[in-house]
């Protein structure tokens, strides 16, 4: 039920997808350009090295052998890959200073990029709340600047925590991917596909867990005006509905993954310009639907259509708001 309501709200707010797309394209160009400068000129000795070229060639051969199910090539490649990695690590050892500087620079740019993109997502949350509480349509720009101060404080806490969580999640998935074939002592097509499948499942489960734990953080600040710390503590009060929310977010993660992959394959990747920002909008709508549901509040799905379990005294139904 909450999944469907979040989908209805996403469709109703679809115009916000284009605004988020333009915002992320603008910020993406800036941060990608800065990252390219750091990698291209800070790590030029590594980027243009023979060791990198060797690894790229082996990766292409591995993918070709995997697609063609060439068992003989798959068995021979691990030894070649091991030798290439040893040479690559020797190269890294000789350029450790420039590598450390580049890694720090890229990490800072990535965190800064997530911070600025998070400001836009917070603005989307403000628009979703306005629509659900009063069925008003506030512009993205006005919501962005209206919530900028509150969003900045939220992102200062959320982005570092989410960054550390995502890094640990990716490390766990990478270890799982390489552990399964090593455990089976078999790098055949089936073992690689099994490890890839389980690694992707772990990624989606961990992302669903992050979304579930933080699902009421932003809505508590937007809908009830809570401070950052108080809103974070408020997430603990929804423990009774944890499994329900986790199941919804897990289904959402799988649905989003399948939806984006199918659309990308069908349109040669062009549909991702719309499906990716729409996925973010849907996840924000899920957060607010869960928050309203846990608080027992009614909210607007469309003009004249109200959803919810109980009628709260503080529901704002002024449709002339904004």
C-alpha cells in the first residue's frame, strides 16, 4: 500500500524530475571536470603506464571469455591477472605520494558533490511534503532557497555518515565477490555469476538497510521542523515498524535496479537521464509516506483524494498555500 502511494506521489511530482536533472547535470559537469584534472595531471605516470594498459587488456579478455563461456581462457587468466597486479602494485609503490594526494582530492570532491546534490534532494523533500500536507505545488527554486539553511545542517551530518557506510558496503561486496570463487576453488562462468549475483544482492540489502534506518530523519526535519540531532534520535521511535519499512525499501531497491537496467538497455542508456532522478524522487516519497503512516497522519494523494489511517488535528489542508 505504501509502495503504491509513494508511486502515486512520484507521478504527481514528475515535473521535479526535470529540475533535479538540470541541477545534477550542472553540478556533475563541475565536479567531473575537477576530478578529471586531478586524475589526468596528478596521476599521469600511472594513467599512461604499461601496467594500466595490461590490466585493461586482461579485463577485456576476461569479459570476452565470460560472454563466450571459454572455460580454458577463464582458467588461465587468474595467473596472468596476478602477475599484472604485482607489476601494478610495484608501480603504485613508486608513486605513493601522488596517489595519496589524488585519492584525498577525489574523495573530498565526491563528498562535496554528494553534499550539493543532497541540497537538491532536501528541496525535493520539501516539495513532496507541501504536496502531501496541503496539496500545494511549490517551485523547486523557492523550496531550495527556503530550506537551504536546514538542508545544509542535515547534509553536514548525513553525507559523511553515508559516505563511510557506502565505502564499507562496497568493500564487503568486493570481498564477497572474490571470496566465493576462491572458496569453491573454481573461476568458471557459473561460480563468477553466483558471486556476482550474491554481491549485487548484498549491495541492495545494505542500501535498503541504510534507507530504512534514515527514512524518518529528513521527513522529521521538513514536516515537523525538528533539529538535526532531534530528528536523528526520532528515528529510534519507529522501531516497531522497522521490518515493514525495510521490506518496502528492499522491494523499492530491487524495483529501481530492474527498472533502470531495462530502460537503459531498451534506449541505449538515454532513458537514465529521466529514470535516475525519478528513482531519487520515488525514494524520497517513500520516506515521507512511511513517516506520515507511522505518525498516523492523513495526506493528499491527489486533488480530493486523501490517504492515511487517522485524521490528525494538525493536518494543514489549506490548498492556497504557496
